C-alpha cells in the first residue's frame, strides 16, 4: 500500500527531542512589572533630593558655624558628661530593673507590692519632675541617717555634700530607668516557655542554675532589643539634666546659644548630629548583641551590613553579566 505524498517524515527532518527546552532557555524571562513601586520610589527620591538641596543651600543653617562649633572643647566636655551620665544610669537602671522584675515574680507579697508600687510611681511621674524634686531634696532632708527606725541613728550623712549635680542627674535617671527596665526584663522572663521551667525542675537543677543557664539566655533574645530601645531613650533623656545645673551636651549648646544668639541654629544642629552619632552607635551594638544571642534559635545568623553589601555587589555583577550575554 502506497503512502500519500507528504505523509511520511524522514528521521533527518524530524526536530530534535530537546528543541523545546532550548527554545525556552533562549527566551528571556521578563520580571513582573510593578509600576506602583517605581512611582513610589521616584516620589521618595524627589522628596529626599529636595530636602538635601534645602539643607545644603539654605544660608539660615550656617554650615560654616556648624563646622566651627562641632569639635569645640566646650561641646566635647558636654558630650563627655552626657556619656558619663548615660553609662552610669544605664548600668544602675538595669540592675534596679532586674531586682524589681525578680521582686514582681517573687513569692513574697511584700516584695511584689513594693516592686509594683515603685514601677507604677516612676512610670507615672515625668522625669523632669523627678530631677527637680531631687535637686531640691536638701530642703526636705538636710541629713540622711542609717539606724533603727524611730530609734538611734548609727551613721549620718550631710545631704548637701552628697547631692552633687552629677549625682542628682545619675540618681534621677537611674530611678526612672529602673521602672521601665523592670517591665522589659519581666516581659523577657515571661516570654520563656513554661515547659523550659518544668523540664529544668524535672532534671533537679537548682533554681539559680535554671535562671542563669536556661531561662536568662532565652529571655535575653526578647530583652535586648527592647532594652536597647529604652537605652536610646535614656541617651536623649540626658538632655534634661541641664535643668539641674549640669552642663551636658544640650546644656553646653544652650549656654553657647545664649552667649552667641546668632549661632543658635548651627548649635542646635551640632547637638542633633552628636545625638544621631550616639544613638547610631548604640544601634550598631544592638545588632551584634542580638546576632550573638540568636545563635541556636535560628538556622542561619542574620548577615552583617558588610555581608549584605558583598551579597548585593555579587548579585549586581551577576545581573550585569546576564544582561551582557543577552
């Protein structure tokens, strides 16, 4: 039986088996178009460019005076006092917060009541009121004594000698910071699963060992970001110690602004930039502390900024090579 003309196809004319895959590989994959994202990006870039142009060209900011004041000894002395007050208050406030948090979880009703009352009081009273009250504390108590209540005093202190401007600032900020740190620490302790406590108790581990090696390392993953956020607020709160006659960074800027009224704006910019530097440094420390305590909780640690930059550069090079090949 004869085949009709054109019905038979020779093997030489048949298309290769991998022809569809080669065709697909030859086609360029078109990314999903996102016009809304591009429009929002363009609007943001225009706004950022306008703000930068205004900062650079507006003579009202007096950038030449900003450069003059930025590293002046008066400003640096105030910066040193700010760092000292913030460091001491952060350490004392954290210690006080840990004690208050443990008191809130204590089995003693007296400790729970005192810890709750302290936290409630200092979270309710503004910090400036606390500082001014401590600054005038000597009017209420000229001497401080330790001894038997309603009985003889064993040790007596002259309050006016102890209450220096630095001591008042540190005590006031520490008292206020401890109330907020207590809630941060307590929230971190409560975030640990109850099963961890039960497993540790079933193994017969001592309470102190349970807290140090099991509960605290897990709680720190929640405590660190919240407390560092609180620490950034503490750095900014140091600007209030100017009202108790302590010339910190803000106090030095205020004093120089009163002496040189024409330089008020550049002096405020100096304080702004220094506070930005301080809070940025705290944020960098926060990132690495969080990354350290994330070990064992995540499969891969979050990349550092340098690693992210290298990854972005590698991706950009790969994309350029693909564009050149097409």
